[in-house]
């Protein structure tokens, strides 16, 4: 089973302070770029993998999605999502994404925001999603960029000119990386960008778009904390489809 760090009280309390938790999609600076990668969802069937507070699920409901299944391993996340949600189109369910099973050809879209880098068996999940999507269905997700996950064992250092740098640490060596983010011992999986892409194509998907996302000048002006994201991509966005 994937690590359930979000039910750790210390971690959950820290996570609740993030803009993503307080403002939802408006607090995620990559959301406008990710939104552009989404297909038309009115009347469609969707799944949100690692739904957290359910922000995307509620947005999809507002866009007219027929039914939305929000999955998360964290009971605390699901409890918060249910508290914030009304309407019958959304179902929240606790699931270990590494052992997920879904009915064949039942979905039009699989979506995930910053959750898949916690999973060790990404090949199995992509195979499950491929069979669960209808022909022409899409997977759209964001995950921590390998340049970022490769550096988790270290951190910022200051070079001779006084500038912050983010060293890449053993990029070619894939596997678990440990970070201390709101709690000790948070496990994330480092895999090369090529591994992500090859896993999707091996499952049968056709890659449509990859974005090694970074903030634009207007976003940095509005939120100066994003300045560091100019130096290296922290996340990437990807869309792929199941052939019709």
C-alpha cells in the first residue's frame, strides 16, 4: 500500500496551510496550463486520482460532468472533501492507487494533480487506467519533476556569487527518495522523465503534450515566492489519450 502520510496529524496540519488547500485551484499556479490540456467534460465520466480536498471534482461538477469519482488513500483528505461538497455527481472513495481496479471502458478522463509521484507501481496504474478509459479517452496529470525529486536528499546551496542553486542528485538512479516536508520521512518515487513517458506508451497511450511547467512573469509579480521556480522545473504536466 502506498504511504499514507496525509493522515499524519502533523503533515495534515501543515498541508492545510498551503495556498492549494486554502484557495483550491486558484492557489495552484500551474492550473491554467493544466486546464488547457483537458478535453470537454460536459456529460462525461471522470476519475480524480489523489483527489485531496476535492477541488477538481467540484470544478468538474460545475462544468457539467455527469459523474466524478474522487479517490484518495487519506481518510482525513476524504473527510474534508465530503464536508466541502454538495450534489450527487461526485462520489468520494478511499483507495490505494497501487491496487486500483476499475470497470473496463467506463471513463472518459483520468485526472491527477501532484499525487502519482508517491506511487511505486506506476506501470500497473497506467495499465489499469488504459483499460478503464473509453476509446479516445484521456489521462491528464501533474507530478513532481524528476529534476526536483532527484534533489530531495539535498537542498538549496549558495554558490560563490551568492546565488541559490538546486543540485541534481543521482538523476539516473531511480527509486524512493525521502523528504522532510511537514513531517519526517515522506516517501516519493524518483523516476526519469523518459520513464514516465515510456510507461505510458507501454500501456498503449499516445502522448499528446508534455509541459515542464514554470511560472510566467505575471505570476511571479503576483507571488514573488515563485521566483525560485525559474531556476528549475518543480513539476511537469502531461496529457495522453487512448487511441479511438
